[in-house]
């Protein structure tokens, strides 16, 4: 599956952005989806994930209550709504797809995902 992320940009602290990740090439409902981010000089970290049918979502503690993941299987797209953004949210954000290969708890690990998008930059200024 090919993943194309978009929607990044620059915003002031407290603002909002919505990222989108469009999938093509394979049956979208076969995949759990995840969002990760990587800030300069830091390792890639888990942001959140959503199961194939949207029935369950998981979030990193750092974004819980501020970010929301959703998906539209009819449009082969997963979204990351980011509210109350903070400067520490500045990073390149990546979407990823997992062919339901492991347990749901493994969705927090980037090793679980077989396919990755190219990343979209999010910059939050104070």
C-alpha cells in the first residue's frame, strides 16, 4: 500500500491542524493505521493508532485529550486532528499501515508497521 500524508504547516501555540493520510494500492480495511512523529535530534515516537474498523484508538500520553485519530474507509483515508498544539509538538509526522500482523498493544511500536508515508512537517511556534 502507498501512503501519502498531507496537511502539515506552521501554526501558533494553541492552534489546530488536521493531517490526512491517503492510502492506495491495497484494500484499506485490511490495515490498522498509526501516526508517528520525529523531532530534530530525537527518535521517532508513537502518536496514536486506530484499528481497521475504527473501533479502537490509542494515544500517546503526551497527546491524549488534544489529538484525535479517525478514518474514512470509503475514502481510504486516515486523519489526525490536532488541537491545542504546543511547541513540543513540532516534528515531522508520519502515517503508517499495519497488515493486522500482531496484537493491538503492538501498534505503539514502529516495528509493527509494514508501510510508511513520506512525512509532513508540523511547526508550532510559541
